[in-house]
């Protein structure tokens, strides 16, 4: 992603200039960092776990080509840095593929859904915390967002789908958060009313058998925001 464009269109919409500087510094430090990667020094890697796409997938992803997916949601700033690599090509970066990201807001609600027993709050007519980007030559995409909340029976998480240029799904997976970071965030001003997550990573029915491959690396703090780093491996 072009860094000048990233600064102009993404950072300024979510944070102050001071916070933006901190986030970009963190982003820069992770540009050549393999934190959250499934690759090893010998060039081998493991395909990321395949997980369920539902129950709140993006309905119109082609209309949500966004770098800043925050919209009007309030919460701790989160910069999501992803690298997509191809196991079938010596774990090399996969450029030109589509990456869809979606997650709930601080109160555990998803846009495009609601008015049901699963999510009483009705957000069927709005779009937030959802977006699509195309990987660059290094297999990278970045999204400006907020730290997700949680909902009953699930640990905090972000949904990811990787698609080919013609829209064929290559992988649907999910990303878990370190519980120490989640606990800190959920004790902060905008999250404390919703309380702590009711399900741990190890008791989550998605992450319980694959946590090591789905846990993200997070750096940062409540004041400056957090940077999430994760490598997603597909086989194409």
C-alpha cells in the first residue's frame, strides 16, 4: 500500500496526528518483521486453519474497498497488518489477491445484521468494520480499525477471507487476540461497560484446536493504539 495514500486517507480519520505518528512507527517496525508468521527459515510454511465464514460475513465486499474501516465506531485504535503468502510457491508473498476483513464493534455487534435473537441491535442498513484491500507486491494489506469487542460464546476475533482476482475463495480463517491485551482493552473507558470476554481462547470452539496458528502478534498501548501483525498462508 502506498504510504502517503495510507496517511492521507486512513490514519487522519481515526486518530490525532500524534497517535498517527505512533501507529506508523509501529507499522514501519513490522514491515520486515515475521511476527505472527507461519513460515520458518527453511522456506516451509503451514496453511492457515480454515474456519467458518458466518454468521456475519460481508454481504457486498466489492463495494467496501476501504483502508479505513472504522466508520463511526468508537474504540481503541487498531492497525491491522496482514501478509498473505503462498505455500504452493515456496511460501512467497502472494500479490494481487483480495483480502476481506470484518469484525464486531466494541459492544459485540456487526454491521449489515441485527434485529434477531443472535444480535438484537439492528445494524442491517449500515456498514462498519468491514473492508477489502488488494495485496501489494510484498503480499501486504493494512486496515485502520478499532479493537473488536466480544459476544457471547466467542473469544475476541477478526474474520479474514482471501480471494483470487476473479473472486474465488482461497481461504476463510479467523485471528485470535492475546488475552492479556484484550483484558487491558476491555478494562478501558469505552469498553468497560460491556465487561470482560466470557470465553477464553482455549475454550473458544474455533480456536481451541488451532490457537497457535491463529494467534496474532500485538504491539502498542491504549493511548497510542495497537498494531496487529499476522501472516496468512494459502495454498494456490
